[in-house]
């Protein structure tokens, strides 16, 4: 029998808070850049990414970060429109993204929300693709419930063969850490981050940020970034997980 080739990949999800420190409230994107660089991810799913906003020097942050870190492949999703500029979700990848989708998750009378979904090509794996879903869910419990139901019923996800590697990550705003168990685990997903706290970054007591995975993915390690710089760069800690792709879950 021909051996299965597996490829290691490091995924990060990070609410960067527009590059504004959670303690000193200063806009210092260098801290965000150095935090991401320290952990050397292959793919970064970002939330609260500014584009053309005065508070962040009118930077297009997806390109500011991508250029500084050498990520050739990028996707940005505009979610919240301000008087000047907007902010939303972004994906930085060292692998090509062959297709992206913007899925509206907005609940009436609530802040505009979307999921940024991308198909990533994996040239060195027995599996040639990985589906990523980057989301920033709402603050209310009923809002998150409806958003996850909408996400899971989206045809790109609903029709995906269960063996295809897929990761749903982002800021779930899930204070009690229950929504994943209610909606994602019954659909075959496993949580990559367990009981790791991410918010507030300076003294984390809540598990708001997470990565869920299914398909031919094997989790090796995961952690919430413990370094001092990460505690200053944002009000959230990034979550990092190392996977082997092309290996079925055990």
C-alpha cells in the first residue's frame, strides 16, 4: 500500500484589536507584527483588521502585516463601516487561496458580521486542499447561535465531504465555552484549544478565541501565546495550533 503523505501546518487565530494595545491603547502595529513573527504560522486568521481608519494611520492593515511578514497570499473582508474607513476579517497564508467566499452572518439590529471562507491549496500533502473559515461572532448568545447555524448550513460547508480538512476559527465571543460543544462537535469537529484562556490578554480569564477542526487533520500541539509582547499588542491573545494534514483524526 502506498504510504500517506502528511504535511505539518501551523494555524493562528488572532483578534488584533486594530493593532491597538489592550492596556496602553496605543496604536503600535510593530507589536502585532512581532507577535505573529515569533510564532511563525503558515496561516493567520485575523479579526478586527482596519482599512483606512484614522485611529490606525489610515493603514490597510492586511497589506501592512502581509508585507512585513512575507505572506504573499491574502484576503480581506470589510465588515463594519465607519465615518472614515472600515474594519473586518483577514486571512494571511503562505499557500495559495484558490477561492474565497463572504458569508453574511449579520443578525437584524446587531453589528454587521461576516465569515471569511477560503480554500487553500496544499502542494506537499496527500490532501490538496484545506477549507478555512474565519469568523468573529456576536456578543449575544442568541446571535451566536443563529450565526453558527447559518455558517454550518452554507452550501460550501454543508456539501463538503467529511474527510476534507476544515478549520473554523476566530473570536467566538463564547464566554462560557459552550457553543462549540452544542453546534460544532455534533458535526464532527474537535476543539484544538481546550481550556486555554485568551481574554483579556494581560490577565486572561475567558476562552473567547478558538480553533475547531475535522477531516484528515491530526492535532499535534496548541497553545495561547504566553509571551509578554502578546499581552501588550492586543486585548486578545493569539491561539496557535500545529496540525498534520493528510492524517485522519485518532
